[in-house]
C-alpha cells in the first residue's frame, strides 16, 4: 500500500514497515537508526536487514516506520531514496554498535565512492539512548536529523502510534 504525501514524497507500507516487534526489552539502550538506499530492490534489502537484525541476539527489534520515497539531497543526479526508521534495543556500546552498522552496510553491498553517492544501504544512528557524541567518525544525535524529511516523516509516524 502507498500513500502519496506530495509530488515528491510517498509513504509505502509493507509487511515489515511499519511493524511493532517487541513492546518490552531488558536491554540497556534504546537506539533509533535511519536506513536509506536507492540502488537495487531497496524494499527487499530492507526486509533482509530486518530479518538479520531480528535474528541477532544482540538486538531486540522494537518498531519500524513506514518507508518514505523522497528526492535525494546533496548529490542530486541520482534516483530518489527509500528511507525508514528502525527502533531497537541493545546492550552494545555506541562504538560496538557503530562497527556493526558499518559491517551491515558492507554486507549489503554499500560502496563509498563519494559523499551523498547512490547506495544500496545507508545506516545512520539517529539517537543512541540519550547520549551525545561528537567525534570525527560519529555524531549523535545524527547531524541535521531534524531538518531531513527522510527522518522526520517516518519518525513522526512512529511517535503517533
């Protein structure tokens, strides 16, 4: 199912997006990640990511948002992006979690050719509990998240459930 929000923005509803997985968890940290991609069958890849995260005992999947088809930003000469939000819990430290997201991107075919390039999978840590981090490799909350429709629209959906 899809819901057209404007000429540039469309929400997609699939079996895994949006979905509530667990309503309780005993893991320490609540993490909100943004996912995005515009190369290949992105919906199928996102389903595989959810399956992979759900099978991993280091995470409890909590909830996913609907997927948002939206225009690229930064480098504009590329296909629109499909974006979504996944909320999960973990006992991993921020750095351990970040390393896993990097490995997942690579496993799902991510190539880093230039900033804002087309990609199979991008995983951004939007929030990691209430932590604030600013290093060369990692900024949490994610830089400029509040100004990105690709984050705000799916996140608003999740907050209104």
